């Protein structure tokens, strides 16, 4: 999934961005409130992580602006403030959860997973398509009981397709959710990763799961 991290502390931002990317998230980073609002206006995000103390516009203002634009994606607030009033303010403005600094990175990951599951009540921790099983908690993949080793980006692409199983996904939609703002829309990177997934998932199996809809995009389904 694609995340916007809004954090002005460079040390914390570098640590969180690196950790999220290592856990198969696509991440964009903004260092102040104005930049966050701009990025949110031109990109599609699945979740926002907002520090409260930000230059130009603070996290409360950014969260309120996102909600005023009708953006319903989950918002997790990061703050060094432990005051109850601050938490109440953030939740009333539209934040979905709070995490107090300093925090354990494992807890951040757990909260992100919980928020993303909550966003879609039908989303299970395990996604099954035919004999393919994806465990989104451990980020492990198996088919017909045999483990399949995937790179982080291969896993990200597969998870996004699995969450949208049965629906044709165009290249633009895939790039918006699986890659960050550095993605080159003129590259053939998506096609390369689709070929890699086909090689790892479908070769040797009677039922193919990754299909191309000419002129439209790709779909993960066990239907012919």
C-alpha cells in the first residue's frame, strides 16, 4: 500500500521511510504541512502518517484539510505530546489513531495493518485465490502449499492485486498504490514485475491466476 509520511524530524523520517519500504510499503515523505497537502492533492494514498508538530501547518490542520476534501483514508497521528487534550483534538478532527513518540517500529506496523483492515471490513489477514494463499501479516505467499519467495516489490504488487482480486487494474492505478512519486510512468517496470510474478506463481500450474486484459490492464483471478 502507498503511504504519505509527514514528519519534519529528518532522523525519524529516514528511519520510518526505510522501515516501511522494507515491509513492502510505497512511501512518499513530506517535511511540512503545506507540502503534505500538495502531495495529497496530486497523489492517491491508502494511509497518512502525520506528525503533530509540523512547520507551516501542523498535523491537526493537515488532517482537517484532508477530511474537508472528502479523503476518507486512515490517518495515524505521531506526537511527542502525551496530553489527553491533544489526542481528543486529533480524533475529533478526523484522525483514526494515535502513536506517542518514542515508539517501537513493530507497533507502528501493527497499527498500520489494523487501520488498513478496518478501512475495508471484508479484508482478511489472509487472502486466498484458488490455491494461492497470501498472509498479509507475515507477508508470506504459498501456492498449493509450497512457499513462494518474492522480493518486496513483487509482494507489494501481488498483495494489491489480491486485495482487488477479480477487478481489472490499469497501469496508472497500480503505479499509484504500489510505487511512490519517483515512478516513471513511461517505463515498462510494471510489465517486468507482472512477468516475474507470472513466472513464480503460474508456471507449472494448470490454472493461471494473472491475466492480461488487452488495452485495460491486469487482473488476478482463477476464472478463465
